[in-house]
């Protein structure tokens, strides 16, 4: 079965990250940019991550400078910025291209399995979101304007740890 698990990407810390390590987790993949008008979504993404991380959920932020040159940061500077401004604790990745002949293979996979605005496969802007189920398959694609907090119900419906989630909701 085809999935995201066959891809690797470089974390902003410089380490190689195998997406196979996400097996069993529902995952939200987002192309991010610090100077983008949507960058305030980082706080909501962090809140989602903290709410569901103990229930087999994660968020992956892939820096991208393809739209409006809104991501000038790389590596340690990128990590420091997102930690300082948004207290981000989910994995952040070095800059990737999401469109064109040099696009990261993960984003080519995501685009091939879904369509965006006007049924177009290309990613149109920063903060496009892709929800992946626990088997590594794409569930849905969301536009940059989609606020992360509006995804709570669909995330909850795809978590493997529903029993733990029910206990969490009672607290």
C-alpha cells in the first residue's frame, strides 16, 4: 500500500528524519513560512499538537520559501524563531520546494493524491495542510485559510487512541 512512510526529510536541526517513524500516528503536514500572513496559525498548530500528541498525533512543519519569499530562515535560526515566537515543539524541517521539478518527493506524493483550489494539484500558498491517517495515507487537503482549530473533529475521528482521547475529554 502506498504511503508517506517511504520518504525522508531533513529536520531544521540537520538530522535526517524517516517518515516511517510515524507509523500508527495521524499526521498533519503543513508548508510554513515565518513572514507569511498566516504564520499566526503556528500557535494553533502547536495547540493541536499538544492536545493530541499523547493520542498518536503529530504535526510536521516544512519551511518553504516559494511563495512571496516569506521564509528567509534556515536551520538553527528557523528553530529559534518558531520556538521563541510560537513555542513550537513539533518537528520542523529545513526548507523544501513544494512545486516544480525540484519539489520534495513527499509534496509530489501529496499533490498527486489530492487536489486543491479549482481542482488544481499545485500548492498555491504557504500553510496548505495535508491530513494523513495512521496508515500513512492522505485523508484530506486544506487551504491556507483553513484555521487549524477547525480540524479538531476530523483529527479526533482519525486517531487510533480513541479510548485515551475519551479519558482526556473527561478531565
